[in-house]
């Protein structure tokens, strides 16, 4: 079975039309990211709809997507001049790379009939005549034609000629047999609305379609049917789904009454029992769709594209759950034919968007291509923080729980850091922790931020990550850093030319921090000796990266098993414009710059990377991720209270002693600060993002704009685990808003 998301672009709230259109486009991009097969935009010409121009909306969506099929739902040919409709959709066919499919129908009400001078007596004849001319215009280079409702044509040529020859046209059917008969006559597929009433009238129309299909001499096996649904919300349990969706349903019923429309299903329970609404646990929804399929025999189904009263986070989680637990079962149980044999990507010479790998379906793609186009450009960096009064075991369980929930929030990646000899950090063995997180999740990419090559050999790293990739192919990122190799550089002292802080286009770039005293701390020197075998020598970083790439590609003189051929995304992380940025650029690898660790040099780092960049088999152009510290709460005062422990925690790191267990707000308040203490941490405090969802999202958008980042990597630490989870949830919801 195949699945579409469809919107009629209802506009019945206080948002502007601009905001509503942006939401629709965002939902289309999300549909592609999650692995849906198609996205449809309806056509209506009266309140409360603003979907009067589907070709324009779909063209914008086409520019931001690359794979998903684009549907009209429906094109009202009874109202349109077929020549003008052909020109619009033939153009869209090219711009979308042959991804267009039409659903046509009469689809007009009283207000639309008045606008277009269509009467109840002639509407079906207009629909039939409009489709017959449209069909010929699409197939024939020159058309001679005469009809009732527009001027005749003689050897008429229409341009541009379409990309798909022919295009598949579905016929939308809700209440009458005219559309059904027209579809059967021309051997076209039928799409049943299946929204307003119980199953029986829709099933009767589908039966009539199959009867007329055979009457017109078509093979019964070739008949193709799609069907809609009246709403969707899934949750792990039916109780949770019903409780969450009830206010949405009740608001819809009230809206119908306000418009004077008949209310067929007055309660949610009645709708679940007798309508096509899909609300419940995944298994309940699977069972209901299979029950409908026995009556309809449909291969395609649509869900509502809009949040429809749910929050964006709830809507996203429900769609993620659909793709993770519902769609795979239905695809396996109900085979479906391909949508089209036409090209599914933009033709050569046209700009195209690369698909995203956030869903189970597309996260299995090649790690040799770093892909743009995902709407959700936020990822998570986790240190598995140990809080005061907590334990390492608790920290690790919290990390796994956060990863599961972050996957539901829609984050793209979940990275684990590598830190040693720090009582407040449990992520000393990132490969082990990555394997645990990958096993506990199914769609989110999981990786290192970063594995430190000063402490391991390239072979051991490739073998570790190759082993994880063998069990979770296409989801693992190998982020590599130089920490452990830079102590001598840092100990040499501060930059010879210090500079004052500045604000660059709204982003604070603080003065450089002097790492020389930190690098000379005896704790770090002792740690460095314990992380390597006695007498061991760390090779040049560039040579190590070349070894990693050679082991993965199978071009090294020895083979890494597991590891060779592993579908890993290899990243380099860096804090300055030094060797890390240079190597990432010269090897054509993606680069992650540390604004949260070294905010003063983030612009130098990304500039050096871009200047050094050379296209590779991995990337045709530079790809940058930038890290940031953030804490989000419902109000600013609460966010600042949650962030209090950060100051004292950073101080422990900057003294060289290592991160202490993350302090509570009370412990932070009890600390007596000196001027020297404040100087140690000021740049980190000034450059974190703390506040409401809107405040933090706006600040992160500034960071993305100024650095030109393709993604942002967010670190959030709070003393209470649920506060940290809630911070990420609020941020995802705010970031997702157009």
C-alpha cells in the first residue's frame, strides 16, 4: 500500500495566509522526510479554504523536495479552461521532474459555481468535456477540437510539451456515479473521498467503478483504487490516542455546526466505530485499514497533512509512528503498483533537492552522499551527564531514554561525545554507547561527536564503527576530532594578536579564551599518558584521516573487518581554522564547528573549511554543522533557573580538573564566585541560548544564518532528566514552525 498526505488548506484561525502557506509547504517537506509516497493539495474557491491555486503551491513544494509524488486533490476541471490548466500542469510536470499526478473532479459548491458561472445542470458535462480536451492536449502535439463550453481549436499547439507522456490522472469520487463512469471509460484510476459518510456509499461507488470498468472492456486486474481517511492520530495506546485527539474532533464538529454542515458522527467514539477516521494504537489502525481494504480493494490511502489542532510535535510524532509501526505492516499486507515509470528526480540541468534520511525508509541510504533538503536541521550532542547525587548507570539510562524520545521529536542525529577522567560525564566509550543507542532507536542517525584519534588508531576506530554499522546499516555517523593531539599547541600560549569581542550580524563572537593554563594542568598531562601505550606516537592527523577513509573504501594495504565498505558518514569536528578544518575541506568531508566549546573562533573555523574545500565522492559542496548550548522552558525565568548549574559545571572544565557532576540550582547558588572564576567561563555563558522556545529558536536561527550552517548540533544539560527532555521537545516544536 502507498500513502499520501493531503491538504485542502483550510484557513480558520488567526494566522496570516502567509503563515498558513508556509505550514503547508513545511508539511510537504516533512512528508518526504518521513517516507510518504505523495503529497496532495486540493482546489477550492470559497471560504474557509485558500487552496485556489494548487499549481503554484505544488511548484514551491517541488523546489524543496526531490522524491515525493505531487498530487492535486482535486483539480476542478468543471471550473477551469482546459488549455490553461494544461499549461500550468505541464510546466509543473517539468519543474517537479515528472513527479506530478492529477486527481480531477467536479468539486464545486455554490460560491464556486457563482464565481465561474457553472450551473448544477451543466457541471458534469463541463467536467467531462474539460477532461476530454485536457487529455488530448497532454497526448497530442496538435489538437483540433470543438465543444460546448469554450471556443473550438484547429491544429492548436500547446507549450511546453509535458515531461510525462502520458500522465496518470485519477478521478475523485465522493457522491455521484458520473466521475466513476468517466474514470472507468478511460481506464483511469479512481480515488474515493471516503471522508464524510460511513463506508457503504463509498463502497457502492467503487463497486460501480469496477462494473463499468469491465463494461468498457478493461482487464479487471488493472483497476486501481485509492481511498481517503477522515482523520488520523496514533499513540502507543488507544487510551492515549483518544484522549489526545478528542479536543481536535470536538472542535471539528463545532466548526461543522458553525458552517451549517450536517454532523454525521457526533462523538469521537461514533466516528471511530463507523467512519474512516484512524485514531488508536498502531495495531488498531492496521486492523481498521485492512478491514476497509477488504471492502474497497484499494492500494493507496491518504491521511490529513495538517496538524488539524494537534501541536506540531504531536503531529510529527504521530506521523513518525505511522511510518515506523503502521506503514510497514500495511505495505507488506497490501501490495501496490508503482505510481509512475516517469523520472522521479529533476532532469539534468534543473536544480534538484536531495532527499533526507530521517525516516526508517530513507535512513538506509548511502552514507557516501551527504544529503540536504531535510526540514529538521537540528541534531543533538549528548555527553551522558552525571548529575550531583546521581550515578553513571542513571546517566546512561537517561541517555538511551532521551535518544528514543528525540527520535520521536524529529531530531536528525544523536551524537555522543568522548570525555575521560570527568566525574560528571559518562561518555568515555562513545562506540559502546552509540551501539546501545542505535539498538534502542530505529530512524534517527547515531554517531560520535567526536572520537578522538589522539587516543585510538584508525584501524580500531573503523572496526568499532564498522561493527555497529553491520547491525544498523546506513544510520551511523563517525565524527572524528583531534583532542589529545592539541595539548602542546594550546600550552604554547594565547594567540599573539588578541582581539575584543564583537557582534556579527546579531551573533556574539566573544574574545578568544586563553587555553594555555588549562593545557598545562597536571591532570591533563597525566590523563594523556594513561590514554596511550607507553612510548606510543600519534601520527599526523591528516594521515590518520586518510587511513580511516582507505580502510572504509577497501584501498588500504590491509583490510578492516568489520569496517570495509561500512555505510558511515565520516565527519571532522574542529574548534578553529587549523588542521581539522583544513583536512575536512581538502578531503571533501562534512565539518562540525564548535560554537559551544570555542565560540570565539567559530567563524574562522567555517571560513577555513570552506576555503579549503575540494569536491569529493562524498560532497559536491561544503557541508557545515555548528554546535550550540541551549536550555528551553515554557517561560524565560524557568529556563534560566534550569540553566543555573551550567556556570559551575563549565568552571570545573576550564580549571582543568574535569567536569564535576552537574550541579543543582541550589548548589550553583551556594557557590561564591570570584572575578577569576567569572573570567574562566564568561565567553561560554554569554554564547549559550536560554529562554522560551521562540527566543531560543530565534537565537539559533541567527547562529545558522551567520555561520551559514546546514545543521545545528544542540547540547542541553539540566539537573533533572525530564527538564532536559522537555527542553528538546519545546525546541523541536518551535523550530518546526514555518
